[in-house]
């Protein structure tokens, strides 16, 4: 059975921890790989546990 491992998975998990209720955050790298232009999305730069450099991320969904 294949397993998802590595920095991408760790980054995604840490971003999920940072997300507020009703919010989905994705890294710039993930959006790029998915072919999504983040032009109109809210950008954030986050320090994440276990990640050596700041991560540029975007709010994909944000509800109140």
C-alpha cells in the first residue's frame, strides 16, 4: 500500500493545524502543482513546526 511521506505531507499537516474553523489553507507549492492561480486569494507567510523555512500559503476557503 503506497504511503504519503515527506516534506509536502508534513507541510500540509502543519497548515491544517494552523487553519481556523471553516478555513482551508494550501501552500503556494501545492497550488502551483494543481495549476491554480492564487492571484485573488489571501496570502499568508507562516512559520511551521518542523519546517526549516517560512511557508507561503493561501486561504482557499474561509467562512465565518
